[in-house]
C-alpha cells in the first residue's frame, strides 16, 4: 500500500501560506526539504523509515524519552507524527508559529545515529530564530529535514511506532535553500 505524505497545496493555501510566513518563498512551499547549501544524494530517494507517534505533546519539546531510539538505524528516514497538520491547517498563522518542535538533544542523538532524513508534520524541527540554524546544523551533518508531511497517522495505523519504505523525490532545482518534494510511504 502507498500513502502520499505530501501536503496538497491549492492556490488559496499558497496565498495563505505566503501571507503568514515570509520564508515560504519559492522552494519552501508545501512539503519540502531544507537543503541549505547541500546537494540531495540520489541514494536518499528510497530509505527505510520509522514513524513515531508523538501526538499530544504540545506543552513541551519532543524529547528522546518520547521515542524508542533503538528503532532508529543508520540511513533511515525518521518521521514524527504529531497530528499538528491535521489540527491547524497548512498555511495558517498558528501552523507556522505554534507548532511542536524537537529537543536539540533528540536531534543530536538522531544525527549521531547517522540517519539520512528527519520528517515532521509541522513547520520545522525548531521554531522561530532557531529554525534556520538547526536546519543548517542538520545539513552540515549530512541529514536533510523534510517539513510539512501529512497522513503519518495512516502509516502508524493505531501503532505507536511503524516502519515502512519511504520514497522521496525532490524537484531538481539548484542553489535554493528549499526543495519541494513528493514523499510517499510504502507499507510492506
């Protein structure tokens, strides 16, 4: 079974996103990679993935204690299902300003485990002024951040943790800090 994890961007959602977030410019619209100054390796197109259910965590950062870190292996696509994109529509002001975020210690541990991609169903692994520096930090460690995923709950299918094969296809642009992409989970 294939599940599209890419957010649908309509003309109205595009306009709303541009109104509510300055950085949604070309390359950062909808589901996208924050590539910073790096090239996306073609071998990252297909990755074993793990999705963690972190729904309900709103009053604090998502931490190492919220996941089973031993499920994370090198080269994986590690995704976090917060349910936020289903609560607050993509493009809305709340979506860009009040989203969950990952604790720096969790990000460091994921990088230490040599993963390939971090995927989130919200606007970034960190909020506000910490967003761009953390994206760069991940990129400098060879890890790409994919923002604005959706339908992760379908991958979980009532489980706390689920595995799948993740196919990620970024648009072949160069010189941008963001690459729109299509992300599809394959349940095997």
